[in-house]
C-alpha cells in the first residue's frame, strides 16, 4: 500500500504539504522579483525625471505592472521611497554600529563616517538621488516624516560617538555637533548633485568639510 492509499480501497488522499511548499516558494520568489523590479523602476525614474514625475502610475508603468499590483507591495509613494533610500541610510547605520561593536575609538569611527560621506557625495548617482528626494520632502508630508525619522536615528547614533570622543561637549553639545555634521555632509552632497558641472572639481570641499567636522568635535580647527 502506498503512502496515499486509503485503507479499504477508498479515494487516495493527497498530502497538501507536498504540493503547497514548492508553490508557496515559487510565489515568494516571484514576489521578490516583482518588488525588486519596482525598486529599480523607481530609482531610474528619480534619476531621469526627478520628483515631478515620481508617481505610482509612472512607477507601475515602468515596472510593467498595474497600480493595484504595485500597491500590494508599496501602498504609497513614501513606501517606495523608503525601499529606494533605506539601503543608503542603512549602510551608514550598519557601519556605525559595526565599528562600535568592534570597539573602534570614537574619533576613528567618526573620521571613517566623514570619509564615507565624502565618498557618497562624490558619487554622481547617489548625490542626484538624494537631491531628488530632498525636493520631494519639500512638498510631500509623507516623505518629510520619513526623512525626520531617519535623521533622528542618525543624530542619536552620531551624538553618542561625539560625546564619547569629547565628553566636555555634554549631551546637548554632542547632539548639536551631530546635527551640524550631518547638515554639512548633506550640503556637500547637494552641492555636488546639482552643481558639479558648473563648479569644477568635486573634491574641492573635501578638506574644508573634514576641518569643519573636526572643529565641531574639538571646538578648534583641525591640525594640518
């Protein structure tokens, strides 16, 4: 008697688990592919058309799916933006937390983060994407809330490092220094994103940026 035979010659039973597993696995794989296609389409749309053309209808069209299908994965425009930009923000937080867990000196960690910010600012695609996102933040409340949440996390994590590097700054001073350092990094990114063709070399702000970050930490200019 086989595993599916019913005693007494009745109708064979079908083991649903044997059939459902591969099907569900296939659906999950297809879902991941669709989700990935949406993120790629959204990223390309931002780079080519900026925030003005960044609509769910346009994203769905580029991804080759219906709006209802897109909204199954991303119910709103900020949700799509989160998927596009979370890897960028997440990379900073991951590097920061890894450095802390590895016991790196706070100043070394902050210096590495500053260097990382410069590297990303000099990446034409990343700086352009960030500029488009900031443009959306100015007119889209959902995008603004998303940015606020990211900034709050970044400020907290960096302020902890700043205070560890220079306890004399205190809690409020460390938070202010973190906010200003992030603002400086954003400024360099925006400058490179919107003005690189008109303002010459993208490296001409490297030294002033690093000196400004050092000044925020120490209250004095960086040593040459």
